[in-house]
């Protein structure tokens, strides 16, 4: 009997391309037209006897053992299919296979049981070496970016990435090695080596960083943790001869060696346009303990809460805050301090143009907070609903924040008072466009309020892009 | 600096008088500054004293990187930042302070030529001794140059600087020279220029800065100082300027690299 039913299931479609790897997808109950037979099959006990993987080249089998072992625990056919589907997604998540197909068949051979099944994963490995080539224009500079990737380098889902950017002004590169723990993909180690150059016109500052870092990611309950050590040689310089003397005084070389820890809890249903859930991220950094010239303790946090209201509109509230505490009696460096303002933080103000400044160059502050209240709604009259139109939202916002330097001798009450005076705030409305699931573009009409002397404002229409937003 | 910017700067400079809080920036006196930077800094200080312009000396570990031209010393006057003796002379001239006004065109051209000679010969020779003589580089220059930085940045920066200077030396054909040849070049220069100093000009400031620093700085080889000491006119020149403009105390503070025994011989 079993063989008859199983045979009818032979062409059972587990075709990779149709299913995709989007984790939002609900696992669909397979084969609705076989409902009549499923009643029998669901209750029928089966034993998964063999799981084969075909098409392996350089991938080590012990790595895959962890990913597919669940399939052996399946007790009936539906279970086998569900578990096989999950295993397939786990395999694809490793990023080492282009394609994975699943075949389920009755067992054959001498030791075959009457209710035994064989599951076969047919995999196609990705190429040993992939490359990419981009040109980028921006910031008064054109650059050419070459990328090389060696996925699955040693056969256990390791990845080596190299990126080289050759620009008309600056050259940057980065080399990164990624190694997950077999069976626990979320626990992984990343090693980086890089040289990057940044130009910060709001501070008339140019920064070249050469550094290396080691990063350990691991989940713990519902939280995600990142432990990181970073050693970076920083070279600061003036962007122009007209830079203020306060910035000029910061020029030169310094070495930062910092240990940092980030913990985050994210229950949102989407990173860009969440309609429910909350995010809390707390980051702390201790520099100077492991060597180097810079020594400080830096704490900052980010909180976002979302709530769905009537007619698909969402109310979102966020709060950011941070404090930099210089250690060892030396003043903080301009490159370590916080900056605030711009089209994705306190809207209506110029990019990082709030707070202490000298001759028009913003110097950053040692403490800041910023809060935002947003009401997101779909586009009026909902054009392109269910398709293109869902990439857009209109929003009404109220932002507030402050950035200043604290006198650490004064005690917490004086600090709160300092942070509570001279609050900059703004309100307005605009359109938000989602770019993939990582970035967004905003076009807003802003009305800045509470402007202090020295702040640069952007009264009216402001355009901005960002991956982190208030 | 472009011509337009230079014109703009001098125009701006002319508008304001020399402020009281003008500051000269140089590397750390005790642990960091090297012979060539010390000489250049002393030359600028001497020049400003000759002009009667007050200036405070500030020592910063990152003075070299703060300077717009990457060379020390530089002065911060009002809103302006000007580095090296040549531009500083131009800058003070725009403010109405000049030492070379009394010279005619020929003398002025000669003076400029000699200043170039000092920069090309004395300064280059100082750089050669600091960075191309292995004993001096490893015992004095590299440890002092990198003293403000922590490991491993100190080694990186010191070798980077040494490599840069050596490349420059090779480019101008000094790479193959020996220490002795360099010393001979310097003393040859010293004799030829010794007759020029009748009235104080920027040239005197420049030559004094270099000679005095060489005479009072401890290096691995004293050959150079000995050679200069054999010219009595140079010694009396140094003593005269020191007495007229520094009245003993300032220099002994500003030059920590003293060999005290040398002072009486000056």
C-alpha cells in the first residue's frame, strides 16, 4: 500500500525556485489536490532511512549533517515534507548553494523497510570565485569599486570578501573573513581588515582609517549579541585651508583600540516599514583599555516602538541617546564624539549641524538624545496598492533632540538640566520610499523650531537617504 | 597656496595689526623635536624677535600635522595660519614689518639666493644626518620622532617618515653620500656665507637658527659641530645674535637639547 501512495507522490514539487527563501513566506501545505490521499498519508507512519545529498563538490559533509538531521525525526509523510522544506531553507541560508532540490522516494535495496523513505537533496554549489564591478558617483568624487568573493572557501560555509574602491580622490579597501559555527549559523566570527577614507564637510574634516577588527555574533534567548575588538589607526586632517583652528588642532595620528558589546532585541516585522513590534539596541564601547592613545567609555542606545492604528496607519515612536565619557584625563577626539541633525535624525536641521561649533565647523558633543514620533499612512487614495505603491508611505513627524558637552564634575541632575535646555525640535510631513529592506529615501517638508545660534537649518523641503533613522 | 589665495591672505593680513596672542607651534621640546625642526623653529623665533613681534611658543605633539604645509613651525595669528619662514616673512611684510626694506634690489636678490642655499644645503644636510645616517636615525631620530605615539603606531610613523626623507634624498642625488661628505658640504657653505651678515635680516635669522641648533645639539657624531666651531666668525655671529635678541634665558628654555659645555665656547 505504502509504495502505491508514495509513488503517486513521486513528482511532489519541492522545486527550489518557486518557493524562494523569504522567511516571511508561510510554509504552504503541499499538494491540495491530493487531499483525499493525504488523510491516509498523514496518519501513516514512515521511517526516513537515508538522506542523501547529491552534487557536493568542495563542501564538507559534516557541515550539512547539522542542517538536515531534523529530517530523520519525521514520523509521517507530511512531517517529512515539512522538515525537508525547512532543511532546504537552512541549506540555502548558508549562502553556499545556488539551488537545492528535494526528492522523496521509497527506500530501495536490501535493508529497505516497507514504510521506509529516502530523502535526496540535489544541490548546486555556487562558484568558487565571484566578482562584481560598480562605478559610484557622489560627494564630488567618482569611484570604481571592484569586489571579489570566495564563498565556501574551505568547504564549511566560510566566506572571504575583498572590496577595492579606486576613486578620483581616495582609495579604500576592505578584506573580510566570515566563519559560522557548523550547525549554528547565527553564531559566527568575522575578521576584517580595511582602509577607508571619509570626508566630513560639516566639520571640515578628513579622516583616513586603517584598521582591523574581530567580531563575534551570537544569539542568546531572544537577544542578539555582538562582541567586537577593533584596532584602528586614524589619521585626521583638515579638508580645506580655511578649516577652523579647533579642527586643525585635532589633526594628526591616533590609535584606537576598543572593545565593544552590542545587544539588540528586535521583534519588528520589517526593518524599514514596521507595523508592529519594537527594537532595542544598546551599544557600549571601551577604548584605551587594550592599548592605543584614545581612551573613553561610550554608551548609546536606540529604542523604537510601533503600533498599528486604523486604516493601515502606523504610529511609531523612537528614542536615541548616548554619552561619551573620556578616561585618563585626556579630552575626547572629534572623531569619537556624537553628531546630530539631518534628514534622517532631527529633520529640518542641516546634516550633523546641531550643537557645539567653531567658525562654522561642527565639533560634535559628548552627550545627546533625540526622539521622534511618526504617523505613517499609505499614500492618499492608495495608488498602486499591492505593488509599487507599497514601497511608499506618507508620514507626519515630530522630532526633538539636543547635543551638548557635559561637565562631568557636576553630577546627574546638572547633566539632565543641560540636556533639557535648548532643545531643538521640528515637525513636518513627507513621503518615504523604501529601498530594498535596508535603506530609505525621504522627501519632507520641515519646520525647524528651537533653533540655537550656530545651528544650520533646512527650512522647507529636505531630501535625505539613510539606513538608520529616527 | 594659489596666487589668488596668497593675495587674499596678504590683503586680510594687512587689515589687522599683529595681535598680542600670536602663537608659534612646534613639536614637543623635551622628547620629540628633531634638529632640523628645532633649527627652523629657532629661525622663525629669531626673525620675529628681530621684527619686535611678540609670539608665544606652544608645543604640540601633532604640530607637523596641524601645519597647512605639513612642515613646522607655523604661526597662528588672528585667523591666519602660516607655516615656514618664507611665507611668514611675506606675511609680516604684508602687516608692515620687514627687515629687508633697507636693502637694494641686488642685495635682496642675493639674500634670497643665500636663503635658498641655506635651505638647500644646511636643511638638507640636517635631514640627511637625522634620517640617512643609520646610527643617528636609530638612536635619536626615530625614538624621538615617535615618542608621543603608542605601539605599534610609533614604529609605523617613524619608518614612514624615514622612508619619505630617504626617497627625497635619493631624488636629489644625496642618497649615496657619506656622512663625511655631507659635513664637508656644510662647512664649505658656512665659510662662503660667513661674510654676509652686516645688518639683521631674515637670512641672519635663518642661519642663526641652523648654526646655533647644530652647535648646541647632541648627535651621535660631533664632527659637524666641530667643523663649524673652527670658524671663529660663525661663532661670534651666533653669540652676537643670541646676546642681542635672546638675552640668555629664552634659548636655554627653548633648546632642551643643549650640551651645556658648549655654551661658554660660543
